C-alpha cells in the first residue's frame, strides 16, 4: 500500500469517526455498539446507522447487535432484520441473570425464528 493510499484511508476513517461524534446522542450510541460488536464503520454504514438511530430506540439496537454477535452474524443487514421483527412483533426482552444474555437470546430465537435463519 502506497503512502498516498494510507493517507487517504486514514482520512476516510477520521471522517467516519467524526460522524459518530455528532450531537445526536442516539447516533453516537449506535456507532459505539456497532463498532464494539460488528466492526468498523464505513461511510455507507455510518449513513445507515444514522437512519436507524432515528427509527429505533437504543435499547432495541443494543439487543439486536448482541443477538447478531452471539449468532456470528456480524452484518448490519442481520441487525436490521432483528429490529424489523421487534417492530412487527414487539420488543419483549426480559432481564436475564446470564451475563452474556443467552437466556434472552433463546427466548428471542423461539419467538422470532426468521431472525435466526442461516444465510444472513
């Protein structure tokens, strides 16, 4: 990788990071959750996260990201599928004594089998 390519890549990463420093608290939370469980934020993903932060509560997004990570489906499309199921069927995640949320995931898997299909 050339020096110019490295510089451009750094500039793009800084630009994407600055998107998450917006005054919109929900958007910042969405970015932190996404980066912590799914991966780095590109321009298109940042734009979509902004849209999702306007549509869904942070708590829903947090649970959806946990479910995606627990199932090895580290893709925004999978997270969006879980969120759509929450909107259609209701968000009813009970607090669990399991620190990793496995009980909650098992209940969600039973209630929303479409969100846990292979191929996502």
